[in-house]
């Protein structure tokens, strides 16, 4: 029996549990003994992937029930560039993502990258051949880990846990440099059995996202949609300092969060119907001056995914300000995302 899918499943679960990627972010792959390539699927919860959900490229044909990650082209480009590579790991750890969002001309970016021995791949739209070309060019400088501009980090190795360990080490080194310590092994495991229920996702939000249960309310709108109202300390800190929130940090943030609306008033529970009527696919999130947040989701998982990515992006903003000047996605890049991926 081929053990590669099980190895990958265990690896991505460990990475998710320890905060190195979000439910919708990142992708991993590995070759088996026959040089078939197994890769994480597209748009399925990364924290709880089962072995049978990994896609397999065999004899240049994708087999299996699930679609491969949309970013499989750069995985294939890495394998084709160096046949000795056996595994590729692409993650979104918040400190390294923050580093990837620093303006290329900022002197702190180069000094930190030199200290961490990182390559640098210029931005290209996720899933594009151009992104693969940029990554290969960066790896050809001799590094084993590459920072992807406004995106994340990628590493390769002889097996997936080796590649993942390289990224874990870099994230922890960067946290020490920045004086932050957000990613640690959880003191206890999340043992709640996965279920597409409101109760399950409520427990998951409280466990993973540092949102107090008494400050979280989730309600069903109709048969397919849900909304959540909550406060998070990271957004409260941002609101209290009058700093602006940006969703145009990386493609994942923009694709999920679109254009969050800031409301110059305190949240009012009596006006929830009014708030929900104002939410749509272009603005699924409302941010209130008093620190409250309203999020709408097309399913329970979509709701959770949006909340998680919002919290993740707040960390990225916070960490980025410790490094230097942020470079957001340009208007042209956002138009390209809308045209190609929405």
C-alpha cells in the first residue's frame, strides 16, 4: 500500500495545528517510490485532509476524486528543474508572509533575508507559469527556501517533513528577530470530531483563533448562509490605534475577504438585519469602530475560512509594521485576480 498520501496527511495536519498555514492556505506534495507526484487538493480544509483526498499525477495524468491544488504548476516546475527533489512545501506562516509583503526597496527586507539565507521570487498570480518561472529563478541562486513576494514561503527536501522543518525553523528565527512568539506547540490537541455543524465550528473558532466564546455569536441566515459577530483583540488594537485594515496583502486574503467595509460607528445588535442586508460578495466583512466584526459565509466552512484568514491577515499587518514599509497588491494585480480567479 502506498504510504505517501498518509505521510502528507499527517504533515499538513501538524502544520495546521501549529499555526503554519490556514485552512485554505498553502499546499504540499511528495513523490512516491514510482516517481508519481501526490499533492494536496484544491479548496478542501487543510487542517483535516484525509489520505484519499490527495491528488496524484501518474503518467502525466491526474488521478483520484479530488482536484489538485491550483498551484500545482510551480510544484511541477521544481520537480522538473531538479529531479533529485522529492518533496515541496508551500506555507503561509504569518511572520514570513509579513516579510514577503515588505516593499522590495526597504533595507530591512534585504538584511533579514540575508540573515535567514532566503531566495526571493517576484510576484506573479497564483497558479501561473510565470510564478513557477520566478520561483525556479530564485532557487537557482543556491538557496533551499524562497520567499514569494506578497504570498508566502516555499521549500523543498528529500521528504515532506524535512521541507516543512526548514520553514518552521525560518518562521521561529524570524519571530525571534521581531520579538514575537505567536507559534508554539499547542498545550492540548483539538480533539473534537469534525462535523459540518454550527457547534463544531464554534468550538474550532474558540480553540484556534483566540476569540472568546462569550464574544462570539454565530447564526444561520438561511439554508446555506451563516453570519458571525465577534471581537478579536488584534482588530481591537488596530481600531484603537486608528490604523487602517487592508485585505490586499496577499491573494488568499483578497480572494476570501474581498473589500471589507469599515463602519464609523459602534456595533448595534438591534441593527443586525440592516448589517446583513448590506453584506454581499463584494464586501462579506464589516469592521466596526468599537472593535466588533461581522462576517458572512456561504457555508459554515466558508464562514470559518474567512474569519481565520481575517485573523491571519491582522497578524501579518502587525508583524509587517515591525519590519518596515508594507507593499500591498497593486490595483492592476487585484484586477488580474478578479479576472483570473474570481
